[in-house]
């Protein structure tokens, strides 16, 4: 009997769930089971969430301390700043956290049954060391230590950061516009719109990226914010492909980050209509397929069109039963969309010529850069 794809994904995602869970263990007992290197990794992750200073400098000093001192720092942080971590959880995520926290000892997540909380949240809490998990044949057993449960149960309302959503949409739009951009350059773009210092911004982006809370990718190797669909070995190519970047207004970045810009394109609407007509499929309803066939192609084709076409054909094989001619037709539609998206090698330039064909060449550019149209997006 063919194995269910959902079971395969579940097994891959939970393959490392081998904690020695014990109802008698509290949080500090689990910490004592860890190596000093593992403890430092936990502390630096917490620090990204909770400080506006360079936490990595403190880690260098802390490496010289004994294991017991690292545990003490972790406990001190959670005693005083656990809300700094929970601020990144929206209502849905906090509801999942509280359902686990309300359990007296153990929670269960079953592989083939409806569950009270999501696997995504389990993976996040596991990375934070707020829960410990043991894999069973039919699912996993989850233990949230009493210390953590008590901390969470004492929080009576949602603590989400006031500026979290706008920071997220703004940053994602910038990453999608430029492909890869040094985080200091990102900060220089957003600093006038969002009141936050550079160290705090840098730490938040690292925290979000490590936990995969949102589709934002931070490259530690290149100190850059990157498109989520861009592979590591291509990042340096994007960073060095342009002498400078074209700066747009905040609204455009947010439109790009939220997909509203993509949805507004005539080329995208035509592609959606084509899929509905011939395949009875609405691409707006399937984020994964849209990512593999549209977004991945748009990103990768800027660096290697042949490889991008090969990858998108393989993706289509997973979704549709179609021949090579039909695949090439789909690629033709997506390629038209690509030509209206930001071009990394030209500093994130967008072809506004059709959308703004009535704009005079001496008038302000519609992109919001503050330049005249002829000196900005209207350049030949």
C-alpha cells in the first residue's frame, strides 16, 4: 500500500523528536541534560527576541563561563522577559500555546487524527525549548515543563508587538524586490517609517528567520535579508549584480510583500483565468502551488532561465497531468508575469511603462522614489 504523503512529511518533520520526557522533570532539569553549546544556542535565540543590543558579543564572553552560568542566564531571561518571545505569536499561535500550557502534564499530537493545535506550532515551541517531544508510532507525546506552563498561564492577554505586522510586510516586500540586500541597507529604507534602532531590527529579523515564523530569510553568512525562494549559493550573485538599488515608497514594498502587486498585474490575472478555464484550478487558493510555479520561477529565472524552467516543469508534474506543450504554455504565461516583477540585476527596477503610460516624463515617478519619471522607472 502506497504511503500517505502526509505521513511522510510528518515523519520527516518529527524525526528528531527523541527527548527523554519525564513528568518529574521541570525546565531546569531538561537544561541540565544539554551541552554547553546547546545552551548557548538557546540563549542567543532568546536574546534575539528580547534585546536591542548585540547579543553575539555577550555570547563570546559567555563561552568562557561554566555551563551553570549559561543556565542561570537562560532562567533569568525567562523570569523577566518571556513576553519578549511571545510578542511574536499572533492570536492563533498563542491559542495553540495556551492549549498545550493548560494541559497538566502531557499533550498528544496524533498523526492521522484532528488535533487541538498545529504541527507548525509544535516545531516552533520545540526550537524554543518550551516543549520536549517523544515520537510514537501514531504521533508524538509532548511535555511542557511546569515552569514554562506557569509562565504562559500567567499571561492573560495577547502581547504581540504593536509594529510587528508592518515591520514584517515592509521587510518581506524589500526582500522580494531586491532578491538579496544587506540588512543595514534594509534598515536605512525602513528607519523613517518604523521607530526602531538597528540592533533591535537586526535581532528581530534573525529571530523570525531561525524560527521560520514568517516567510523571511536571513543569511548569516552574508548578513543579508533574502527572498525566501533564493538558494544560498545564488545570494552572492544577487548582492553583487547591481551597483545600486532603486528606492520605492513604502506602500509599493508592502504591496509586493503581500502579493497584492502580483495579483494586480494583467499578466497574472490572465494566467489565473487560463488555469481556471482549462484546468478548473484557482491558483489564488493554493499558496504552495503558486510559490512553486510562479514565485520560484520568477526568482530563479533571473539567475538561470534553463534551471528555472526545469524546476517548474518538475513542479507541474506534481500538480497536473499535462504534456510538454502544455508545460511550455504555462511557462510562457509565467514568463510574462516575471517581466513585470522587480529585476534584481537592475537594483530592483520594475517596468512601470504600461501601468503608467500616461505619466509625463518630467512628472514625479509613480513608484514614489521622488525622482522624475524619465530619470527613474522611465529610463530606456
